[in-house]
């Protein structure tokens, strides 16, 4: 796949390196304009990254925060990606509320997706068919090679026109709202943070298998992404 990846001592080191890279890219962005955009993901891996980011002295009031995807739960639910980021990152830095563009998944999934897409269009001033260009998108990778909430076999992986959509994850019997391939592949910078032995096969597939995002959604923008891995996640590609 030609992806750029680095392996760090452990999951915490990978998370902090990813955070440092995000800060560097945001600094570059803010050297040329008044604000920057950062789209966040959830899961277990980013918590130490969020905590590291929260400890940095940075003009966070100039950053607008978005989400790559969200579970169909209220923002107070322990499973909420927003809640994870809010508690470990946004609250400690006292993020400006008008800069926090969460997905309103207390609404019905289809309504939440439509509302989120409309907010993104308004924020970026998009015309018909145009895609937002986030300055930085932070993504993860699931053990089945899913990314965002695009799971293997999902028909929406072929959608390059939409911005966000509601998706029903059959094997989890749950709804989510996710950014679609258009925004995911249009970002100026994509960072992928992946840790854990259960991700090793997914990492190998993303990097080594022929490009087939329908089978390995993590391959979306994989060639241009900067990957931050711990030794467990990188085990199969390092062994080659």
C-alpha cells in the first residue's frame, strides 16, 4: 500500500507521538489562517492521546472539533465517542463550545446524520457535490479492519458523494453515524492510531493486501495517512 508507518515502544508512546504530530500540523495550519479543524475518533486507543493533548499549551480556542463517527447514544453515555473526548480533552482545555461540532446522536440516526452533514456544509461553505477538507482527521482501525463506522461489506463505502450517513452495524445490532469516504479521503492530513495485538491482522491486511476498501475499509486514504502503531499491532508487518 506504500503507507507511512512508525512503531513506538508501547501504546502510550504511540498515542503521544500521534498527539505531537497532530499539534505540529495544527500549528502549521494556524500559521496561515485564523482557525484549524480537527476530526476525532473514539475507541480505547485515543484516550492517552487526548490526555497528552490536554496537557499541551496550545491556542485550542482556534481549533474547531468534529467527530469521525459516533454511536447512537446520548452524549452522556459511557459508549459515546464525544464523552470520551470531552472528559479527557475538551473539558480540561476549556474548549469553546461554539467550536465543538458533535454529532447529535440523541436524535434518530438518520436525523443526526443529516443534521451533522448540514452543519459541515454550512461551516465549510460547501457547494453542491463539494467535500470538506478537514485540516486533520484522526482515525483508528478495528480488528476487522473497519475505520470510522464503515465496516467490511458496507455499501456506503462506495458512496463518494455524501458527507455523513447513519449506518446499522448488523453484527453489533446497533446504529451509528459516520463520515463517508468523500470527507475521509479529502482531508489535508490523516493520522491513524492503532494499538493492540487484536489489530495485528487488520494492520497486515491494510498494508499488504490488494486495495479493496469494501473488504478492508481501513485502506481508505491509507496511502496518504501517517500511521502510529504499538509493537503488538505492528507484529505481523514487522515480522516480514
